[in-house]
């Protein structure tokens, strides 16, 4: 996957950090996850990494940017994973599913995290999880002094709102893992919690 990592670096396309993707793939392996919905394909890096964990894993991924969608499609083909990964070129806000997923991975526009969480939570299997990436946003969420632009401040505020939403959620319990750019793992509360 070095070629994809290099392409992302040169073209400034955000992909998961190395330790973040390693944690995610280990989590998939350890929890026997088979059916994954990813919101935000970019160029297909995380979809490919998740699918490579096991040949019976199925990934459905959504990418609204047409150029990135085509690059992701090529990468999926290049690694011969078309049987495992299906990619949809659309805004996830417009997409609906009847099927259930063991894992929903949100890695798209930060301002839409809450919307995607609410929209797709009913597509989780009974013990399914929602994992969200980039909750640190390169350290800016924790340290206001690192914020340089109005745009960055806007994104940071949206991420903070999302974290507040997760922390106050009565239906899900969330833990934060300090790997990559910080991920959250949200699981449905059991009736006794």
C-alpha cells in the first residue's frame, strides 16, 4: 500500500495515520467484523486495508468527490478487491441501506459526523460499533494555540460539538483511543448501563 500512501502524501489527500489504521485493522480482526460501512472513501486506502484483514470481509464505502471516487475505484481494481469492496459515488446524506453492518466507520466531512452517526446508527447489528476518525484534528481540538485560520476554528468547533454529542448520548457509550488522529468507538449501551 506504499504507493497509495505516497500518492496521498504528494497530493495532500487525508488518509488514516499509520498507527490509526493498524489499530482499526486489529480491532476488525479481534472482533470478527465481517460487514463494514465506510463513510468517506477518499482514494480507497482504509477500505483496502480493512478488506485485506480477511477475504470474507465486505466493505461498502461512500465517496462524494467524483475524482477521488475514480481513483479509489482504480485502487480497488489494482489490488483485486472488487469482490469485497463496493464503492458508491454520492453524498452519504443521500444514501440509505436496509442491511446491517458490524462496523460503521465515519471518516468524512467533520461537520457531518453527527448527521452520519444519527442517519446510520439503525443500520448497526446488535453488537455493532461506530468508529469515527480525526477527533484530535492534528492536536487542534486539544490546543487552541495551534489554530491558525478561521476555517480550522470552524472545524475544531464542529468536532468539539460532536464529542459533546457522543459524551451525552443516552443510547451509545463511547471510548476514545489516542491512536492516529484519535478515534472514538461507540457501542450501544446495554439495558443495565
